[in-house]
C-alpha cells in the first residue's frame, strides 16, 4: 500500500467520522423554538394554501394524515434546483445553482467510477455495450460536473467580492472554501482533458482502494488531483459547507415540526428540560443565572417587588 492510498483512506474516514459526528450533534441538540412555519409540506390537502390539521374540529381525536410524497417533492425541488433562492434571490441563483448542481453531478460521477471499479474488483467484465455505457456516463457526468462547479465557484467568488450586500456577510473563510473547491476541479479538468479523457485512471485507483492492491503508475497531475480531492473530502465536513448534513433536520425538526405537544409526551419532556437552562446573557434587563422557567413565570412578580 502506498502513501497516497493511506492518505485517501484517512481522509475518507475523517469525512465519514465528521459527518456522523454532526448527525449525532444535531440529534442531541435541545428542542428548537417551536414556531408554526406554514406551509408544511406534509399537510395532506392543505399544503398549497398553508393550512393545518388544527382546522379540524377536535383534531386531537382524529388520526393525522401526512403526505410524504409532497414532502419529498418539496425537498427535491429545493435541494436540487434551489427553488427558494430562485424565487427570492434570482441574481444569486444564477451562480449558486450551477455550483450546487455541478457538485451533485460530481457525486453521481464518483458513484459511476466507484461502480465500475467495484464491478472490476468482483470480476465483472466491462467490455461491450455495458462498458461503453459506463464510459459515456462517466464522461458526461464528469465533464458537466467539473465545468459547472468551476463556473459556479467563479461566479460566487465574484459575486461575494463585488456585491456590497453579500460582501458584508462574506468572511475570508468563504473565499478560501470556494478557492479550495475550484482548485480541485480545475486540476481535474486539466489532467483529464490532457491525458485521461475517459477517466480510466480514477477507476483504476478506486479499484486499488477496493482491493487493497498497489495502484497502477500515475502521472504527477493525477497524483496531485487525488491528493487535493482526498484533502477536500476531509476538509468539507469541518466547515459550513457541510450544511448538506443539516438539510434533513432543518426541514423536519424546524420548518415542518408541527407535532402536537400532549401532556406527558416526549415533546413536553424536552420542553421541561429546555426550561431549566440557565440564562447567560449579559444585558442589565436579563436575570442572569435564572432558568427560563423562572424568568417566564416570575417576571411580573419581580417587577412588582422592584416598584
């Protein structure tokens, strides 16, 4: 096993570890401030106009009906096509969409490369029509994904730098993150357009990872691509770029969390726990050190005492 393979293994393990760590962190966070943020996508027959099961007379005595198909549809259009950005910030969408969609294509591209390597590892022939399909699919996804991601990176860099409103919220790390991704996709484009147009070398490298065998000899450019890509995998989940992990929790635990709070239920228990948290704000009007439950139930009495 060579050093470059060890680096890739370590970076993939770091990626997996950090992602799992974020999921566990989100699962263990306190209950969020429960708002009724309508429309809720899983409200069957009511999502279009922002309705709720609370419209039903004695709703607590009736079984709830959830439209999971509409929920998936709403999440799909938002995650894949950035529908919210398109509707509310069209200028940003023109640069953000190619960036995100390019990354989705690259995920598919890596999936195709991994599939080809796995089939080769278990002895499946990649010749004939099936092999040709894999090659064209890998080439189509690869070049489209690399090109769109590069275009999106450049667009976001210029927009963050030149747009006064967006520049106020753009810390240096935002530019570093975009430049890190841009460097990887540009190197990959140069390497494969110049010497490996059908992405044969990545397949053979992934094959060596599956079989724990020595990789085939690679060009310096290909080694640089693998090193940069491996480091990027380890880096992404440590940054705000890992918001892909929080998408599920954002929708289901915040935006669409409309579960009723019944006496003696799980939500009541979590709320009681949250009410015992101590306030640590430094404002003179804040009862620092007191619990939220105390502040919420004694504020009027304490005002009367002060008078």
